[in-house]
C-alpha cells in the first residue's frame, strides 16, 4: 500500500510538471508542417530522449550529489523553489522561461526531425529543470524502490504523453481553449504545492533544525 501511495504521488507530481495536456498544442504548433508519419516519429523521439534524461538523473542522482558536494536538503530547497516558480506562473496562465523556450512558437529552421525532438520538445519542455529536480527528489527519498518507482512512473507518463501528442489534434478540438487554460491553472496549483512541500522537507532535514 505504501508503494502504491508513493507511485501515485510521483505520478501526480510528474503529470503536473510535464502537463501533456497543455504541451499538446505546443507540439502541434512545432510539427504543424509535418505529415502524420513524421509527427509520430518526432513524438516518439522526444519522449524517448526525455525518458533517458530523467533515467540518468534518477539513477545517478546520489553520485551527482557527491561529485559536486551537494546535500539533499539543499537540492530539495532549490528544486522546490524552481518547481514553485513554474507552478506559480502556470497558475497565472503564464509559462516559466526555464520550462518554456522563449522562441518556442517562432519559426525556426531545423536540420532534421531529431532536432525538433531534442530541443525544444525533450529539453526543456518535457524534461526541463523542474522535471529533473522532481525526479531526483523522488528517487532520493528512499532506497532502490524509490528509484524504480520514479523511473517506472515517468516511463508510464512518457507513454501517455506520446498518445496525447499523436492524437493531439482531435483532443485539442474536443477540449477547446477554455478547458486547456483551466487544466493548466490546475496543474500550476498542484505544482506550487509540490514545490512548497519540497522546500518544507528540505528545511526540515537541515542539521541545525533537528
């Protein structure tokens, strides 16, 4: 039951910060001139690269901490602030600059489909700083099971995101702009709460607090 509860918490956290519902119109805008085959290819490459990024940071999180002399409380506080900022901006109908590239909607010259999949889709839209911070925070919470749950949950969300992307055009028309804005604000509220919780856990783990 504890593992199930942890998995649900991780899933909701990832879902809020990745927000496949709100990112679907962005994907459609970036691949507007692509045919259906290329659009599926780009979606697959984007979620695969995003999964690889989160996988590396989830597995090597503790090694990265030791290599750079980072403590878990410091990371949780910093990551919490970052997640809170992203959520706060989403709550007000905005996109954080660390989560959304400035020129994401501007016309760009891409060398290949892989270029679009890597940037801006995989990084920073799907696996941005907020997503990486959340993954490292969850995977560092416990032992091997926390890492497994974090990776498995993110893999599931990557599959869901892929489905949103390839069926995105019908989905966006079904929901409408108004519903998308409401969902984005709801995800922003959830993210803000998760960020505050990360900050509280980080402060509570400081040596001079105990």
